[in-house]
C-alpha cells in the first residue's frame, strides 16, 4: 500500500497534505509513503524530516505518484498528474467540488476514486476529519492578526502615564468556526468585541467568548433563540430591522471581519459601499469571503484596497498564512479518514463503500462521477 | 502666543505633534494654534478635525510657522524651516540629540530655544511628559503584532478536534518599557513568554506579567536582584554563564524580540549569526534596535531578511505603525510640558529657566548650544 504526497500546484497554496507526524502514523498503518521533494517547504517542513519519519523523498511528482494506492492532497490535483497511479487509487483532499465539475469528471476518467473532504458529514465520529473547521479556525485567527497589522492604533486599552488609549472596537460578522476564533483572538488582543449571526442561537456562543451579540431582540428573536434543531428563517420584517441595526453598528466600529460563506453559492453581501463610507478613516475591514464574490462591496481577493481611508483586505484562505499550523491540522484530518479506509492487518486499502463517511465524500469512482451534488451538464471537453 | 505644528519631513514618520484633543487644550492655555495642511493625515487626523478643535489650518509650513512662539514637532526640524518664527521661539520635540550636533548648532544659530524631550528627567512629575516611555510602549506592542504576522504558525495553544496546536515560544530580550509591553502582548496572544534583562531586578516585573525570567540564578544574581538603587555591573564570569544560558534558550524559541538600546551609543549585539543558525526554520526575530547598529547580526533597518529559514525584521520606530495611538500619547506628552512653560493668565510664554525639566531638556538658547551632553568639536559648516 503506497501513499503519495506531492507539492501543491495551486498558486498561493502553502500547505502540505502530510507532516512527519502523520507520515509516521501512515507507516504504522502498513503503508509506504512517498513525498515529492520540497512538498513541505512552504510549511517549513524540510525533506529531511520526512525522511526521518520514514518516508521516501521522490525527486519528481511522477516518481512519488507512480504505483500509488492513495494520493493525499490539499487542493484538487489535475487529472494529468494521475497517469501513473494504480487503477482505482484513492485521491483524498479538498476538492472545491462546486463549479469545477469538468475537472472532477477528468479525475473520474483518469480512473481514480476522488474524495472531497469538504463533504465530510458533521457528525461526532467525523469531527476529527473536518477540514473546514480545522482550517476555518486558523483563518479566523489570522484575520485578526492581519487586522491588527493594518490597524493604525493599538488594539488593547492601555493605561499610561500620558493617559488612556481606548481599546479597538471589533465586529465579527458570522459566528461560525472562523467567526468564533476571530472573536476569541480579538478578545485576547484586548478589543471590545461584538458579533452577529443569522442564527439567533449563536448568541450564547458569542457571549461565552466575551463578545456582545448584536441583534434586534424582539419576540421573534427570543423564540428563535431557544428553538431546538434547525430554526425557521427569520421574517422579512425582522431581517430589515436587523439590517438597520447592523448598519448603525458598523459605523461605530474600528475593525470589521466578515466570515459569511455558503458552500456552492456566492457569498452574501453584508457591507455596502455606503456602509463603508460611514466608518472612520483608519478603520479596517477583513473580508474572508472575497474569493466567492465577497461579503464586502469593493473588496478584492488577495488585495488591500482603501476607500475613504478605510482599509479593506480580501483575505483568501487565511490559513495559508499560518501554513505550519494549517498543515499540521489538515494532515491529521486526512490521517483520521484514512484510518477508516485501510485494513491494518492485511496492510491494504479496504474501502467500505457503504460507510456513511465514504458515501458522503466520494465524488468519482470507476470512471464516473458518483456524487449526487455534482452534476455535469455537458460532456467534458 | 502662537503655537505652530507642521507636517513631519522625516521619511517614514507618520506621527504628528498635536491632536485635536491637545489643540483644544493649548487654546485653553491662551494660545492660537496653526497646523500645516495635511499634518495629521498619516495619523488619520483630517484637517477638518483640527479646525473643529479651533486651530487654523495653514496652506504651507511657512504660513503655519510665521510669527510662532512655540513650534511642536515629532522629529528635529531643519533650521531653514525656522526662518519666520519669532526670535527665541521654543522648538519642542524629539531631537535625537546624539550624533546630530551640527544640526543642533544650526538650530541654535537660527535663534530658537530647542528642547529635547528625550532628556526629560525620569522623575514622578515628568512621567506624563516621557515620550521615550509612551512611544516605546507602543513599539513593543507593534513588535509582537509584526512577529505574529510573519510567523508561520498560530501563537496561542489551540485545542481542536484534530488535536492540539502547541503555543509559540516567545523570548523578549530586555525588559524596559518596550520589552514589558512586548511580554504583555505576547502573553495576550497566548504565547509561552520568557524574557531577560541585564538588571536582575527586572525579574519581578517580568514575572508579574506572566513571563519566565531567564537568568543564571546563582548567589551573585540573588544579591543583585534584591539590591536597592543602581546595582553594580555583574562580574565577567557571571556574564559568560548568562550568555551561554541565553544562547541555549534562543535555540528553542519560535519568536525572539530584542529591545536593547542605550541612548547615544551603538546597540549591544545580543544575537549572532551562529545563534540564528541554531533556530528552527520559520522562527521570527524582531530587532527593535536595527537603526542603531542592531541587537541582531544580519538585521537591517526597515528590512525583512531571511537566513536559514529564520525571518529577521529590523523594526524601526515601531510606534510609527500605530500612528494614531502614537500621536495621541506623544501630543499629550508635549502638552504636559508646555503647561509648565506658559503663563496662563497673561497668555504668554514664560519659561522658568531654573526649572529642572527645562534645564535637563534645553539644547540651544540665544544662539548657542547650552546642553552639557551636546558638544560640537568643529565649527559648523
């Protein structure tokens, strides 16, 4: 059973799908591991450390992939790379499945079984395999670090002989994994932190981190807040009141971080140009959804733009700016999944195609796309 | 009594010597205040805010300075700028007095009374005027923000479903004002923080901020630690043992921030190239003394260099990266000093030349250099 890891080919991608720690554990599962030379470099993992962990360091991607039974990857690899792998090899990683159907079809035609880690069910057993959470957590941290770097003032309150410096006011829009870590990090740095979320039930989590939840707390809200399971969407009237409150709140903020991403869809617009123009010069906005169209009008992926003295950073894949931590967690996510896909005694790949984790994540198998969410309208070119 | 503030002319200088807050208070002292257009821009203070506070916004530096009785500045101004001020006008600011004797002589010849805020005595009464402390505090904060931005990993310990991310290890060399704020900020961000200082008495301060003090704690150290007043220098034997311990400690650090500056002298060399080479790839060093020759071999002012995978930033005037906060505190420092230099009832400048604050800070007066620390060997060109 050979497991291959190659250097990521996507621009700006700094992570790697295995670390010396996970290589050791993959070998303990009965695998041999081949790593393309330099694959860990951007994550500060020298080839020598992989060797020490027991991996073979291959001079080229082709050499690493030749005869592989499992390919571990951070981003969806090109189908051409799969030429030398064993028939039916498992290709496991982040596949960014929506909007890339043709590339996925090409992987199907290459004969590999592709698994999209993004589709891992959010059940207890699979938490340890949840790449969206592990990476969003770091991206949320990094968003605050970037904001602090761009901000013209110190974040914490400082009591000095020359008087007090007031703390920064930071508003985190969206209290998912990234948002919650952004709240926690901004609190650490001493900011006065507020947050919102379309789910009234998020109020408790925000407050448990010391943030103030910004919401119109009327009867409708109170009922939704305590509802169990999936809440019904809030009324249009409520949403209008909430939008008004949010706009007023943004005008008073020093730092705003937006985190609203919906898988497979364009990012919702949370901040308009008019709202930016209500903010004071020197304020900072970090848009964590810029590569999906942006939560913030004027934001651009991987760019810092300034409008009326407000700095707006389109932070793309923030976890790539802390690649050593991101690779560490990502590689563990993959390892945990692989442990369910192999027979340790026989030291072979042994996929249980009926396992709910497998059924949820497998995109391609035996030459075809097999995932219900991925549809190819026209035949691939 | 006219007080003038001009835009700073030094490259990279983002601060301004008065804020709308201090302008209001200067006017309350009986002054009129003229601000050069755009002087507050880099500190995010629009001209309109100065106007609202009661200042006149002048189109040029010359217009602002014409007939001024007091000139407030962040950095030492060129003597040519002083052509239009009143005879004997007070010029108050950071004068960077050592090594710039000719420029100071030129200010003397221009007929102004120059005050170096750096020479403010460290006595209780003058704490509120202490620009070195107010600015070093912010620079120490910023050093950690820069380090976090450059660091390839998250700073805090993170307990996630995919396991634990270990916290960063940060070592702060020098526990003065900048060092203590760096310790506090790195602690905020969740790092495991250690620090050292040539003064054994600093141990208590470091520990009060949650840092571990790194020192050979032998009998000599214990005696020095509890000594009152100025301690005698440690023995050569002690210093050698301490250097050895420090070198071993640095090899295990993720982030090192050096803060050792001695006024009027070259910065002491704390980290050699050989020591850098003991650090892991991805480690970060911030040298806060790079413009004085550097605490760190290889560091360069305002540059990020990488050696063996270790990033080394020569951070110059770190407070200039948080200019809004820095200007706020700096302007208050100046205001507090000015309050001692004017007669509020008569609304005129009224310097008590026998005041210890004046005697300690005045560099030039009536055409000559009058400060004992500033000596001009040759006549100015």
